[in-house]
């Protein structure tokens, strides 16, 4: 609407000033149309540069995170943008059966951060946009197509300590290393579990079969977690 007013004011000013005979009416209309023209132009510039008639609106969206990796280890993956690893895009899933992972936007208006939590693993996205203050403001300036223009977006990933945050290349190295050490880890895991059972039996010779089975399961899981953490540190330290 404001563009239409600007054009009409310009045309009216031209016609009035050129074709109307000299009179107080001509000068009065010329001043009126000139004010309308200048005011419309100023408002257009203010809407474009200072978002006149608009306000900031922030929305928050929370989704549950699922591992982006193909292994049993829970992983949040990222890909560095540039050569100095100052900017990253993160790769994640929101459902266990999700085939294609989601990637965060790679632009200057989007920032990402990862925090450790003892609660649920989730992604909290805060998005701030410019929106028109009223329907009237949108009617006047909506032709600029800047409604809901993105100002900034912040993605905060809350992951538990058991999750691994790795680059895509580190994840590939981890998978390769796990396959290489698979046979060795099985032998070491068996020995670790046997020693744990022996130590427990010495402390409590009357342990039941159910208790022993539970102990074996816990010891195996503990060894696996420890071994995996060592491999993760290995791939993180590798250059």
C-alpha cells in the first residue's frame, strides 16, 4: 500500500505542478502531494532499514534427540565449516527410525552450542524474527515481503555424559577402530567379567545365579563403556 501511495503522490504532484494553472489551489495541492511523496519515501526507508512498524518475536521449540550415528553408541555429529573449526553444523535425529538425519543451518544468523545435562537429551531452538505489529502495518508495508524475517536462531543441544560429540570424520575413525579391536575387546571383556565375578564371589560366596547373571551384565556394560571412551579419546586426539 505504501508503494502505491508513493507512486500516486509522485504522479499527482507532477500533473498538478505541470498542468494546473497558477493558483492557490495548485500550490496547496502541490505541497500536499509533495508531503505525501516525501513521507511515503521516508517510511519505506525506515521500514527497510529500521523495521518501522515491526517488532521482534521469539519462539522456542524443543525436540527429543536421538543418536545420529549408526552404532550402538549415542552420538551427536558435526561438520566443521571452514578450516579453523570456529563454525560447525550439527547433524542429529529426532526419531530412532528416522532414515535421514537433520542438519542445522549454515549461516551467520544461526549459532549452535552443546551443553551436558543430567536430564533428557534434547534440542532447544530459539528463533527470533521480525513481524508486523498489526494487520494495518502489514497492509501498508507487506509488499516488501519482509514479514517473519529471521534475525537470529540459537540451537542448544543438551546431551548426557554418555553421549559422544564427534565430527563426521571422527565417527568414521571410531567405527573403523572398533572393528579393528573387536576381537581383542571381546577377549578382554571376558577376562574383565570373570575377574569381577571372582571378586564378588569372594565377598559374597552365597550369591544366587540371578545375582551372578546381573553382575556379569553390569560388568560387561561397564567394560564396554570404558573401552569405548578410550577409543573416543584416541580418535579425538588423532590429527
